[in-house]
C-alpha cells in the first residue's frame, strides 16, 4: 500500500510539474518580435535644398548714376515642403529653402530705395495660388534696360511644388519712384 501511495504521489507531482506556465517557442518568438517593434523608433530624414546657407552679394554702378547693392540669401528658418515618402520605418521629406533679397539704391550719396524683397511682399498685393508655395529665386540688375534716368531690376520667383515661375521687372527712377511689371508667368 505504501508503494502504491508513493507511486500515486510521484505521478501527481509529475503531472503538477508538467502543468507549469511556460510558453512555447512560437509564443516566445512572437513576444520578442512585438517587444522589438515597440522599442524601435522610426527614422526621419530631412533633405534641404540648398543644403547650407547660401548668399550672394552684388554691388553695381549703373551709368555713373545708380549705386546698387543686392544681397540674395537663403532663409534657414523657412522652407517649402516638396515631397514626403514613408517606407517601412523610414520617413524622408524633401524641402526647398526660401530666399530673400535686400536691395539698396543710392543716387548722389542719397538712399532712394532700401527694401527687403520676399514672397511675403507679393502674397497680399497679387493674390494667387502660385504664392502659397513660392520663393524668391533671384534679384539682379538688368543692365540692358537700365540707363542714367531709370534702373531696371529683374525679380524671379519660383514655385517648386507646381514647377512654375514668374518674372518681374522693377523700374526705379532717380527719385525712388517704382513701377513693377510682370514679364513672364509660367504656371
């Protein structure tokens, strides 16, 4: 009788020990994958054009009358989103930085024109969807159309999202009076 009770108790112990709360290999693998996915962070990649600060300065003397100083530069705090691609854990966004120009025109040691030109100058003045994602591309002295009485500046704006542009002519006389004319509108 002692032998039977000993065998029964051994069987009960074996049965109870086999009923532990262990997980299978499949369950452990699924749990490891879940924990890994929860801990992994997505990678955000931002690409900018231009990559770094860009600036050009031009000083010109037109017909011994107009002294023109133009500074075109990239705004490092302002950009236009061109595209965004999400691929698994990687998010890539492409941006085009906006540009601004500072223009100073002097005649006979007197400043007749001193301004800051960017898209913001045109949004309210010339309402259009073009300006929503536009930036100044460049400002330059148009020497062919300038003479001793009037200065001609070219202003180029681009919208990299719509792949369109606008070209303006800004005429300034010796008294600082201005006239802006749209030359080209490629939308």
